[in-house]
C-alpha cells in the first residue's frame, strides 16, 4: 500500500524534478506535470485536495483506456479529464514497486530526451566507440 510520502520520495529521486508548492503534492520535469494530488471537485462544495489519490500522466488515450478497463479498482477518471492523457490512481491499491514504475513512466513521457538519458545513465546515447581495441582489431565492426 503506497501513500503520498512514497510519491514524494519516488518523484524526487528522478532527475531534474521540481516539487511545486501546493496543499498536496505536485511534481514537474521541464515545467511539465507528471504526477500530482487529485483536486476533487463536487458540485456545491469547494475543491478538496486528495493526497490519497494521484493524478498521473499516461501518455495517450489508448494507455489510459487500458489502465481504466484493466484495473478499475486502481485507476479511474472523471469527466473533467475526458480527452486528456491522465488517470487518477488510488494509492492504497498499489504497492511501492508498482508505484515506482508508474511514476517513472509518467516522468519519461514528460521529460525531454536529454533528461531521459540522465535517468538511463546514458543508455539512450550511442557510444561512438564502445571498445576501441575491438574496433582496431576488426575494422568492419
């Protein structure tokens, strides 16, 4: 079972993340939000920040629908988020390992490519000469 403290710890462990001052949590990379507290709105009441529910960037409508249909006990949406690549995540319904995967995926979708390379330790950046000795021994490599 995950909570807001887990979100904070996981988000801040990612490169170049900034936490925006809010009543709950709000994390961004390159000025783009990737996970934040759910601002619940009910008719006739003021907005309530729910730190037990995270709004998570998912990339596209297909992924959103797959999550909503595949795990309705974990993910949900509201009409305010129709047409947006966002889902709400019930934190009590996920473990920390799964939360890490979801937060990291959201970060990857929002971060510019050079920052993603920082997370991957340069995996996305080709090494021009990975083994100089091998290149000299086999010029066709």
